[in-house]
């Protein structure tokens, strides 16, 4: 009787730990199910796993892998639990316990919870670049429209397009024409950046003089844009004579302030922008240049590109690997966290709905 009881007990444990009755329905996970598992693990969304068929099943070696069996759906739940750091999701994993409950590597709900508590992360390989781009396209996403989700900036920044355009001779010629014929119709900001562009391209300091004196630029620590244009041009050309266009060192506000505190005039003058400009222009060249100053305001950048006859940049022209990396950045932003805002929650919910709606392969 004792032997029979032990046998029945062992069978009960096996029934819980190793669902043998599913072997007949076993099949490998299909491409859609693998994709769902990847996305669920990236954004911590267990509801995505519900779309994976229970027929997707894989047996693990009971002796060398800690025992148990792995559903593709259970794999997905564990990946979501690890990403979300939520051991509660692990209760959906099957089997419930390992064939060897003491195993630290066994596959089960219990093993899943242990891995969550150890702060492990999902480790399964994701889709390649082409597969990822195909998946996002199938869900109706567009690389140029993704910033509308409100959680990620554009893949191609207008600032980068402006920097590239500033090296184009045709663009430089158009900027000259705009300044010579239409400066009265341009705003101060547009005039300042166009003058900086031409000055950097022609290496002629007189173009810096076209920058209105009242324009301040953050890159110069809220200093005058005209002075910044002279300073950077002198540095790029390694011509200290260009620095003569700046306020004389002895008249600089920093010099006068230092003298008022008792600093010797010869030392105080070293604090002036003109002195720093000459020192920068006389340095040994490293090959790096400032070039034309690009605006940090995207709206102003787009206006300048339009004035210069340049089209808005499109992320669709990027190489596939850069587009795929951009989508991966989007998924990274959607990682669950305690401080996530409403925009992240909305973007994740939208992605989850589109993932679940992905059609199954024929």
C-alpha cells in the first residue's frame, strides 16, 4: 500500500510539473508567435502572450535541464514578467513547478518567479532588422510618423539636415542671395543663422557683421551671436586677426569687473572674449571645426530649410539598420516603469492592440 501511495503521489507531482498530455498536439512556434514573444518581452505586456496558441510546445530534457516542459506561451509570460519585474505574471507559466524543484535553472512558474526576484532580464534573440521593419509595417507604423506617439523624437533631426545643407555650395549661394536681397523681410533669427552659414562657408568675417546685435545664442552661454560667429570663425581658420572684430580686451565687461576687484589689468584682460579668441585661434589644430551654427529650435530649423529650398528630411531614406535601431529605441521607451507618463501608457496600449491583431500565417 505504501508503495502504491508513493507511486500515486509521484504521478500527481508529474502531472503538475510535466504536462504529458500535450505531447500529441506539440508543434514549433510559428514566426508570428516568436514575434509576439519578442515584443511581450520588450515592453512587459503579458496580454500579448494570450495570442500565442497553446499548441506551440517544446519539451525540455527532464534530466539535464531541470525538468518540465515549455509552452511558447509560457516562454512569453516569463519574458514579460522579467521585463516588468512582476513575479505575479509568472503564475500563468506552465508547468507550475520544476521536475526538480530544487533546480535553479528549471523551467516553471516557480523558476520564473525566482528569476524575477533575481532581477534577470529576457534573453531570447529578437528578429533581425528586416523582420523587425516588416513587423512594424504590418502593424501600420511609419518611421516618419512615429514621433506622433509622443514618446520619441524624430529619427532624422531637422538640425542634422541643416548641418548637411550648410556644406552645399548651392545652399550657400541661396543664403547669400537671401541676405543681400531680402534681409529686410527676414526675422532677426533667420538673418543671424543665414549669416553664420555664409561666414562659415566662405570664411569671410564680414558676414558675421550682418548678424543683428540683439540676437543671443545659448551655445555662447547666452552671449551675442555676432561675437560667437567671430570666435568660431577665428578658431576654424586659425586666424587670430579675425578676433580684432571683438570688443577690445581692455574694454570687456569681465576685464573691467576683475580690475574693480583688484586684479592686475594684464591678468584681467585674459578673461576677455578677445583674449580667449586669440588663444583659441593660435592653438594647434585638431582637425575639428565649429562650422555653421545650427539652431536648436526645430521650428526655426524647418523655416530656414524652407528658405534655403531644402525639403524636410525623411527617415525613410535611412539605411534599414538605422530604421530598425530607431524602432528598438521606441520599444525601449515603452519599457514599464514606476514613473512612466500617460503618453507611454497610451503608446504601449496601442502597440499591444496592433500586435494582437497581427494575422496568423497561412
